[in-house]
C-alpha cells in the first residue's frame, strides 16, 4: 500500500473521531475524498479535488491520569470476557495476556516474551494483540503510571516491524502516549459506573473485536494501580 | 490424512468483520476442518504453526493477508480457497457500490435532496455513543436541521454548547437522552400513537410525556406537538435553554391552545423563571399547566400539578375535553400481607408510583426503575427487551416479604412488539412459587398506550387481565390502590 519513504496519513470524518498523526475533515469533504480515492489510478496516486484552505487545529490526544471508579472497572472487565473466535483465531487468547503485561510493566519486569507473543498476533488488520498492547498503554496512563507506560512503549517500538502497516501507525502513537479518539471514549468509561455502559456499547462497534480487545488492555492497565477509590 | 493449503493476498486489507464472516462461511463448507484468515505477521505465523495450520513453504509479510484451510481432500481445500477469494472480491465490489446508506449528516442531506428536492431533510435523529453525539449534533444544526438526540452519556458542557447553538439558530435540540417526542404528528423514539389536538407538551421526562399524552388521547383532547428537551434541561446548569425555545415555538403555533410542561421539579431559580414565563403566556390567553412530579398542587395563573395524572386531567380540562378517571369497578378490597414491590420499565412512572405510595403512608415499598443505567449496563432498555423484568417478576414469587406487585406496561413505537406476554408468563411462575409456599400475590398495574398503538391496547390489556392483573386507568391510580390495600386491606 505504501511505497518506501512515503508517509501514512489517516484521514477520518468526525463520526469516526481523530487518530494520532491523522487528520479529520468535515463529512461532505470526507465523502468526496473517499470517492476520489476509490477511483484512483494506483500508478498516479489520488487526485483530491475541491479542498479549500482552512485553519488546521492540532488536537491533544494524550491520555492523562483520571479518577478510576472500581465499579466501572468491574463493569468494563465483565464486558471483555465475551469470546469472538475467527476461525482458528480467538482474540481471548491475546486478551488473557493483558494483566500479566500490565503487572510486568509496573514492576519493571521483563516484557520481551509477552510482547513477542502479542504484537501482530491474532485476528484483524490491526491484530488483536496490538489492540491489547495499546489498551494496556492507555490504561497505565489513565491510572497515572505514565513512567511505566513510557518504559513499556520503549520496548514496543523496536517490535513494530512485526505487525501490519496500519497497526504500526496506531501502536507507534500509543507507545509515545497518543491515542485515537475512540480509545479516549473507552478510557472515559473508567470514570464511573454511569459512564461505563456507553464505553461498553462504543467498544462493541469498533471492528469485529478491536474495541473489546482495547478495552481488555485498558482494564488490565487501569486495574493494577493501588489507588482505586471505592465506588460511591 | 487431511490436506492443508493456503493463499496469500499481498498487501490486502479487509476489515475484521468481513474477515470473520469469510472465515466462518468457509469453515462451514462440507469437508472443511479449520480456517484461518489473518495478517501474516510473525506472531500469527507462530500461532498457525502451533495449531498445525502452517503449510510448508508459506512465505508472506506482515501486510499480506493469508487464508489457510485444512480439509479432507486437496480438492475440497482448493475449492474452499476459491470461495474465500471470491468472497474477498465481492466485499471489495460491495464497498464500491454507490448505493450504500448515508454514513454522515452531510451525506444524508445530499441523499434526501437527490431523492426529492422539494422535501429536503429537516431533522436529524442521533443515536450514537454519547461521546460523539455533540459533534454530530453540531454538524446537523450548522446544516440547518433540528435534532432529536437519543444518545445518553453526553457531557453536560457539550449539551450546553449545542443547545446554545440551537437557540441561536432557532432550531430544536431535543435531548440528549431524549426518549420521546411527537413532532407534526410523527413519533420519535418511544412514543404512543396520540391523536392530533390542541395541547402542546414540553417534556423533560420520557415516560412522563407518554403517560400525559396518552391520557390526553383517552380524554379525546390530543396533542399538537410533544417536544422532548432531555432530562437535564431544567437543571441549574442547562437552565432551561431548550424549554425556553420550545415555549417560543408553541406560543407561535396556531394549532396549540394549551401548553403543558412535564418534568421533575426544576432547580429553584429555573422553576421561578419558568413559572413566571408560563404565567405571562397564560395572561395572553393560553392556559398553562406545570406538571412537576412531586410538587404541591396549586391553582393560579399557572396550574401546578404534582402527578402525571393530575397534569393530564388539568390539561384535558383546559382543552375542553374533561378526562374521567373513574375508579374501575370490582377492585379488590383486601390484599395478601407483605410489602409493595414496584417493578417498572418507565422511569417517570416509577417516580410517580414512589411518590404516591409515600403519600399514601406506605413506608416499606420498594420501587425499581429497571431502565436505569444501574440495571441496564450494556443491555437493551426493558421497554425494548422485557426479559430482564420478567426474571425479576418471577423471582418476586419466592420472596415471602412481597404481597403486592406493582407494574407498568408501556406500548407504542419503540417498545417491545408484545411486552405483555413475558410479563404474563413471569406472573404465572411467581404465583406458582408463592402458592407452593402457601402464599398469594396481588398484581396491580396500568398500560401506558392508546388504541392506535401497533401492539393493540386491548390485546395487551386482555393478556394482563387474563393473568389476574388488576388494571387501573392510570399509573397513579394503580399506586394509590396499592397504598390503600397495603395500609388498610392487608389480610392477616
């Protein structure tokens, strides 16, 4: 899809939300762009018509520490136990490694083998294992363990060649602390038992299992903090 | 001896939903044992190897899609791979089809304009995760559309911002978390089929609006518009932003002769301002009713009523169609001992029941709003899926402390196609469990619906009556009956 030296630019509409390093455009432009890209001549690349110069506002996509509610954690965790087998590939195998990865990251233990098993592993063009790793990175940051997240991110970066180009993009951003809007929507579910159901519903709409894989990682990352307040 | 083969599709991406469908349809073919459809990353190659699914000599890169099939014979495997490849290609051509449904507000506006340029889009109904709802609502408002926003969990800051924008443009933003509206006779969300009439309703409560509007239908009065504003509109933060605009619109509406507001009691300063506004409207000749659940009934320039039933009676009278809510004859005069358990699907109906039980001197009643987030977490609302309540009704039969069950049954658009049947089955189970223990259970309820509702009001009522449910004309009457029987009619 991408030749050497080319850079991937992810363009989304506001219905999908921003992704790190990406660009969000208004719906009519998005529709036009998608049409133009679908008709592109692969040899020449896409011609994009009718774009007007506009103000571009950069967005802050970092996940920062939030108050995590224990009842919300329980609700979200329960939502990640549903299986989603794809032929010989069941993402629950990758989800099962989330807690061990989060714990090892917190304790500064060796994560090399776990990451080798997870990165690029499982169903999907962003393989389930990558979603789990991105989720753990977001969960750790939500729990205030940004140093552990940064350390884990540094271990992830050298392994990016082991997954798909689409996934590399998201995972590289996650390793450096930036996450797509949809990850933020899931992290917001940690705040209270009232906000959890919306996150669970949102997770169910991302890919076949991507949202739930992300959620499994987020819950694992968020759960290991010692400072969970009791639900009111 | 089985056969194993694979096909590599270099640099091919398909979304995981499509891949899952292709893998499972391929796996379902006769003679096919297992199928893998994954990106050929080192980790996935390792998983294939472990599960004896790695054909010898497979070479592929992480950006390549690989489909692996194990089956009884070489021929079966080759055919399965052909079928999978064909399915991948058809996904691709379907994707290019220009006839796919509009995916954004902008595309929707274009599609409707293309269909009939004389009837352009005027309203957007939004029902997406709350985090994104405000962005889409803002887009719709900027394109000149009214908004009906069913989404919940929309941050209050977003609500204030989009409602401010809507006000500026004189457009309705109904919601967020707006369950019910009837605009120009078109029901949105959960709504009953209510006859057209002269009462304009502004509602910050969904089932409250349904109960009031269906009672107006019963009275023969009917409604002009039912504008939902979302449960937080009359909070101190949102400050009635949309209620104000809705009142402007109803004041200007030639078909509206009476205005009623249905809500929980608003925040103090909001209530003062709103009552002053309603009084000013009344002085200009349009009777106004403030139906604030739990408020004390007062008659002045504005008629204030503390129950949905009271609000409906006042509005019907003002519209010239008095509502007779006679006590049904043949009501029981005694009840089994035990507390009152209310199992509700409608939130405002539950609140009204709680209020009237308390006013009736019942101190140990338990009334649950099963549509609350606490009970729904990820499951459909009980008005859509009656099963969760049915389970609780059945379980109540084994609770020796329960004597009276109090229920609502909401029909109309949006509600389950046959909510009475699971309730009836569950009541049967509950009664059997109670009888096995030498006890009885009295079930009292009301049906929030109109004769024109698709479920059939008479049919739903008939099912409940057949199961021995004591039906009253209003939810308030059901709660009052439960209170009376509990406090004075309990058998030893």
